[in-house]
C-alpha cells in the first residue's frame, strides 16, 4: 500500500511536470454540433454541491435553514426508496454546506438504512463509517468526497445487477432536492446570476426521457414528477433570455411539492 | 515429465492465458480511468473536487466522441482524459452548445494524457470532445473525469 501511494505520488508529480511542458494542439474554433448527434454520450448528472458551490460565490447563503434531517416515512417499494435515497444524499450536501456535524452523521445513517432497504447496503457501509468519522473531525472536504462516493457506489451496485432505472431515480431524487434548495435560496435573494443556475434544459430532458422508459413502476409520485417536469421545462428552457423571479418561485413551489411527496407516504 | 504433470502444466498455461485475456479485455477502461485520475491528482491540491463518476469507452485512431455536460457559471472546471495505451495520442476540447470553442488556452496534451480547462461564461450544456488522434492499437480505451471548484 505504501509502495502504491509512493508510486501514485511520483506519477502525480510526473503528470504535473507534463502539464507544465505540454500544450494542446490547435482545436477548431467552431464545430457542427448536429454532426455529433450520433456520438453524444449521456450527461453525467451534476451533484448538488456543484450547484451549491456556484451559488455560494454569488453571496453568503444561510445553509442552516435548509438542513433537513426528519426521518420521513419508510417505504418498501424500491423506486420510492431510490428516489428518497437520492434526496437524502442531497440533504447530506446541504448539511455539509451548513457545516452541521450532527445532521451529517444522522443523514449518513439514514443513507445506510435506505441502501440496505434496496439491497445495496454492503457497498455503503464503509462510506457511512467514513462520513461519520469525517463529520466528527469537521473535515468537510472528506465528507463531500464520501457523499459523492456513496452515490457512486450505490449506483454502481444497482447497475451491476441491471437496476439502471433505480440508479437513475437516485440521480433524479438528488436533482429535485438540489433544485428545491437552489430555487428557495434564489427566491429569497433574487439575482439574475442565481436564476441562471437553473438553466438546465438538457438535464431536464434527460430525466423526462428516463421516466418515460419506466412504465412498469406503478408509483403515483413518479407520474406526478413526470407531469411536473412538463410544467418546469418552459420555465428553464429560455434560450439566451434571463429566467425571471416569478419562474424561480414557480419552480420552487413545484419542487417543494414534489419533495414533500417523495418523503411522505401516498 | 509424467503425463499427469504434462496435463497439469498445460492447464496452468491455459488458465494463465485466459487470465491475461480477461485482463486485457475487461480491465482497460478501468486502467484508462486510473490514468485520467493520475492526470487530475495535482489539481486536487489546488482545491478541485474530482467527481467519482466518469465516462469511458473505446475509439479507433482518428475517431471522436462527444460528451454532453451541464456546467454552471461561477464554477471552474478541468476535464482530464487518459488511456492505458502509452504510445497513443489523445485530445480533449470543450465547446458550448452553439459549437463554439469555449475552453481556456491552458489545456494540454501529452501522449496518453490530455486536459482541458473552462470557466463557463454562461450556465448550460457544453460538449466535451474526446479524440484518439493516433494509436498503435486498433481500439483505444479512454476515460474522462472532471473536477470543479
């Protein structure tokens, strides 16, 4: 292990050296995006903290008022657990922003319980332990990293057993909770730059397409989300125009309603 | 060598060959990811958070792949591309949704590593174009990771 670490460090130094002496060849100034349509890979769904980081740069945010640790209902339906799991991981990122150690630890345990409920608990146990340890040390960077690893491990475990749809629901739950918090912050302290962070039409289309491919999940909340995304689409798919305050408020109302639906029983 | 010894020796050789085949056939995108992460390592010290998620696949010489990615104004991003094929030449570039080159000029490429840097002027979809410019292999595995701060 020590040898490996030494090797990795040496490699990293070598790569850093490469970066200093290497330059990119001239890339074309413009490409035809339409020609790429057949070779485009799926989006990687951004983590909530990617959006929260950008939001932080626009001004101080009182993250404590967005921390949520209530236990919520417990579910047996796997799609509902997956959605809730994504939401709870997003709550973890909010708690990290607020630097709220007890909340982070509580959320870490909740993630573990939900992961067990969906049959992927084994892959999460070491991460839940690491989250608790890092929260005790108030090492927020490590908590962030472990939350990312947690989501990744959950989704990899699901993909390995061909539960890709559940994996997508974890991403959707996280995105909805992240959007709920983002719109709540921007509604309270509106700025055009804050509202611009909602400009995510391709991501929304990605989720719409995925939901359309899940007819086998007869879960009312999924239909509710599907219908709500149709309402959200025109509010964020505005091209080069700014997203107005009223739209931000509307999206917050919608995502708050969906968020309540995800954590409570039908 | 006894007949039994010969059979045993043959089986050991066969198993070793199968093991080698498995390594080359299945471990390569993971290997490519290891190299992409190696390229990212120095940037972590500069405060970049490297995502656990990544894209990967294989391309022939001269082939390109586009990856669509949501970027947020206010953040700064690096994308790192790696392959396990040491003599391959790869590149990565960033374009906005109109197809206009959006990256900063400090991107770099060196053999089986390449990187591109962007501070997005607007929030929205961007295209990350990965390319195997040249490679001694028929198909070259690649992996792309990204980090932000």
